[in-house]
C-alpha cells in the first residue's frame, strides 16, 4: 500500500505534468493561445477533482442501494469510468463554449480531445509512476527474488 506522502506526490506530479502537457498539446492541436488552453486545463483539473469526489460518492450509494455491496466487476469498473468521463464532458462543455466563445461542435471536439488526452495520459503516467516509484511491499519482493505482479 502506498503512503500518504506517496499519494500526495503522485497527485501533484500527475496534475502538474498533465496540465503542462495538455496546455502545450492543446495550443498546438487547436491553434488556441497557450493562456486560453492553460485556463481550460486548470478549470478542467479543478472540476475533475470535484466531480471525482461527488461522482464516486453517488456511485457508491447507488451500488449499496441496488446491490448491497461496493464490490465492482470488471464490466462495472468500465461502466464507472465511461460514465465518469461522460459526466465530466457534460460539465466542461458549457465552460469551454463560453470561455473560448466557440460553438457547440467545436467545443465538443475540444472536450473530447481533453477527455481522450487525460485517459491516455493517466494510463501512461500511472504505469511510469509505478516503475519509478514502486510500491514498497512490491519493491521488497523484487529484491528477495520474488517477481512482483
């Protein structure tokens, strides 16, 4: 299990690197000023943190109500992730339209790009983080000759 300090390091690194990469990539892909992409990225990250808390709380309540437990199957985890991203996109869409003064289609394309970027980024970042900062229990198993999974 990761320590609290490790989790804080993970969250800070994830957000800082993600914000920088998305701002740079978004500036290039959408031909939008870096300052505008930075605002979109910071707003999105802040909204994602708030939405993450509320969404997971609601999802757990629904699971308890209808299943009586919090265990999730693989299919349920996939549904959980998809619904999270759809909800975040719905929440971000009006802000993108308003802030950039663009229409629904352009904002939806940018919003989908934001979601796709962060899904891919989260996969790569977490994989790399586990390599650079392995979980202490797994690191000890590796050193003892037992292969960590």
